[in-house]
């Protein structure tokens, strides 16, 4: 619960930089995954435990793709500020 609240606070307070905005989202997903893992362990569900252990792998791949998009955007535009996102329309 504390990780989820800090993730929401991080999104609300950091609205200028896209990578800084994506980190609280990842921490909220980690909090949900941790809660589901504890639930699956307490209910002795092995399939749920293996699913909950595979979710961070998918999240890491998603973060790597997002970081690559940020790097390419920074190289092309020179900034990744949120104010200039409207100019990406094409």
C-alpha cells in the first residue's frame, strides 16, 4: 500500500520529465505484483506464483523498450520534456 501511494504521489509531483514519470508507474506495478505474489503464496497456488514471478521479466523488457524510445526521442528532438510531446504528431 505504501509503494502504491508513493507511486501516485510521484506521478502527481513529477509532470515535467517523462522518464521520471515512468518510474513511479513501474513502482506501482511492482506493488501490485508483490501483493498478488503474497496472495498466491498464502493460497498455495503454484501456477499463480509462477505467473507472478514472470511479470517482472515482462516489465523489464517493457522498461528497456521505453528507455530506447526516450533515447531516440532525445536524439531527434534534443529534449524529452512533457511540454513538447504535442509536437510529435505526424
